[in-house]
C-alpha cells in the first residue's frame, strides 16, 4: 500500500516536510557531499537515508526515537543541497522535522545533559561567560575527565579577551553611504568581541553608520539547530522589538546567525509574528555580501606578502550561497594570496552545537580540516563564523601548529591600519 505523509495534520510545517520528502528521488548524488556518510559509510547517515527515516516517522511507520540517533548525527551543513539535482530543501526539512519531533529523541543521559547545557548557556552571554570561566578552571584536569567533557573543555580558550562595550551608534566616516543595525551575537561577544569592533570600524571606514541595539540577545539560531523552536522564537521575538526598521540592512558577521535569521519565515510559519519575521529576514545581510555589494575602499598594500587559507563556513557557503564575496574582499588587499583548502566543501565539525553534542565525529572532522589547512602552506586562516574559528583553532593547536585564525573583517581592519603581524611572527601571533 502506498503511504502518504499527512501534511495537513502536521501543523504549519507539514507541507514543508512533505514537499521536501516528495522531491527526493533517492538518486544518491548527496552521498559524496555528506561529511557523516564519508566518515561512517552508513546509508542511514546520509541525507538520502535520513530522508527515508524522516518519511517513515511522518507516516507513522517508525518511532521517532528509532530515527533520531541518525538524524541527530546530521551536521545540518547543507552541503547536500548544492549537490542535489532535484532541489530538495533538506535544510528546511531538517529544521522542521527536529521541531516536529521535539523531546522524542531517545538521547542517552550524557546526550541529554550536553543538550541541556548547550541550550541553557550558549544563547545567554552572561551564563556562557560563567561556563567558560568554570571550564578554564577544569582544563588542567582534562586528562582525567570523561571523553565527551574532555572534548568540550578542549574548546575552552585559555584566556577571555576584554573589549570596551560597543556604542549605540558608530558614525560613518566621510559621506554616509548606508545605515545598518548590527547583531553582535551571543557566543562571539564572549569569545571574540574584537570581531564586532572590527566590523563596525570597517563598515564606518566605508561610509556606513552602524546602530548597535542595546539589550539585544541571541538570534535563536543555536536553538533552531537543536530543535528547540519555542526557545528560538522567544529569542527572536525579543530582538524584533529592539532592531529598528529604518535601516538599510541588519548585519551579521557570523554565518550561523545569518543563516538562522534568514530562516525566520520558516520558524514563524503559522504564528502571529509571521509577517514580522518575513520582513526582518529580508533585511538580514551577512557582512561579506553587504560589503562586496557596497564596494569597499581598497586598503593600502601590505608591507609584506601574506598567504592565507580561506575556509568556507557551511552556513555561509551552503545555507546562504555566499562564496565569492569573501574571496573578493580579500582580493582587494594587495599582498594577500588566498589558498583554497582541499576538501573545502566538508564541514569542520563545529556546526552550531554539533561539537558539543557529537564530539567524536566533530573531532574527526576537525582534525581532518586542520590537516588540510596545513597542507596549503598558509600562514593564517580566514573564515566568517565564530564556531568555525574556535573549532579550527582548537585542532590546529592540538596538532602543534597554532596558526592564527581571523575573521575576514579582522583582516580588512588590520590591512586598513597597517597592523597585520609580520609574516615571520604569524605562528606566534
């Protein structure tokens, strides 16, 4: 008997899931693009296999608890989408399915604990800073703790940077060309506040006035990744009331945040704020795409040549389709040579909260990414997502090659101010 997904009984996201499942013709083009399939070699750990499992759950033929171990091993990197000839919206399917399943995950106790810690700390900067501070105290004991905790502690930095708070408005230099609002993020403002400062300075240098709404919070992307849709909507609603409408764009400098905010129409489908979510999402622009379209002032030539490896963050390249803009911006800096990373299409293993929830697979992907970066002979790494930066820096350090890892806007700011470290000192920078 031919079964059909009862989309009309699955709520507002039912048609999204039904359409995605129906579009899949099980051709297998996604297999080679999928990091977990390439590592594990199991059909159920591929997009095609996971679609089969999700379809069975939605049709009532399989319990969610049986499918979720495989679905939860999905990074959500969306590398399968560019490879799919049928145009399956796998990212939307995964997000909707995780919300549909909710708490019916069948997690182990350790898995539930990791998910609880992630959901109750990462989206809240104050709590997260306390957690990082505590983690630093436990790092000396890392060799004596259980492996999942060991991997999480390895990601904790030895020091936390300090930076003055951003102003509510950062004026444009010279003639104003645009006015934008900046999302400062939750994890990033704790681990790397200098990225936000570099962002406002580079924007201002290019004639952009930047509004930084006070009391803004997490965009909800991390919660969306974990399937905690109610928490994600609560966080997004908070920002809806704080971000102004009279700006040319809402800028994000973290790929995961931009991808999440551009998915607000899906998150709020069937909810009272649906129209507001759609309007907000239309304003969201990643800083790379915004600067590339605006056009930037060329920085002065570097005093010394610099070779960098550019890492494509999955939620920038795959989810948002932004690949050329970062390279074009780096190409504006005379003296920089950009090297492509072998297997650059494979996720580094950060993937939102993945390196906390699936530490073994994340570790294997992180080592693989770090080794490929080192094979380029680059003196530094450049990317556009704080999660990738932490993951890559951790595994480079563990391999004994602690190359500096920069956000693209940091490189631009250092080029504008002629403050890039000298090449021979980069490994100690």
